C-alpha cells in the first residue's frame, strides 16, 4: 500500500483533477459521462461542491496528484440533506495501491464530522471489482444493481448501489443540519 498525502483540494489542483477525470471518461466505465469536461467546467463543478459545503480531497504521491474524491448531495430534495454520494477517481498508474482506500476513509471521516448520516456509492459498471471492494472494506453494503442502465463503448453497463451509515446513522434524529463544521 502506498501512503499518499490526502489533503483538501484547491483550484491549483484542478488541471491534474481534470486530466484524471478525462482519462476516466475516455477509457473507463466508472463514469457514464461521454465527453470529458474542460478545465473551466471542472472548476465550475469544484466551486459548486465546495461552496455548498461538501468535502473535496486529493491524493498526492511523490509530489504528483494521483487521485481525488468528493462528496455531493445525493438528491436535491431537502429530506435528503443528511445523505451524500461519494465519487473517487484515480490516475490509472496508481490503481490497486491503496490510494482509493485512503481517499474514501478520509472522505467518510470528514462527512461524519460535518454531520452527514448516510453515504451512497453509485458505482458505474458492475465489473468494477476494485471500487466495489474498497467500498466493502470501508463498511458499505450492497443495496442493489440497476442492470443495463448505461450505454458506453458499445455495451450496456450496470450501476451498483452501495450504502454506509455515517456517525449515528439512522439511530437518532439530528438536531442541526449538516454541512460546514
């Protein structure tokens, strides 16, 4: 396992984040996006998340950004305000070295500290054993599979839904809304 530095992302990191995501869009099935967004769009997305109080982290190994992870609103309706959806993307050179696990652990910890109660993972492609495995290692359970809901690279792809309680989960009703703390 590689010990990466995990830290909050800044706008200065976004060219590296954009390159990692571009590779995922062009060659992978973790995202169902078909056209890679440019730096200005990735900057807009980053600002929307961080201005909304959601955590966004990068992993640095040997001085290079090799991955990133963030939490976002699971759904826009207010009753979902205690539930976040996570996203993790890695440079292809770093797969299977523990960096995804480090990112997810930090993201879970930060979301708990901010008062969120549930985390959802929507994993593109049911064949993505690495992502499914790292989520299982961090306490996620399989909720279900949506078969053949995406079409990419000329083939139908499933999405795998996983969920994990954060903090007290559903055992108590929170006294305040989640967010920046």
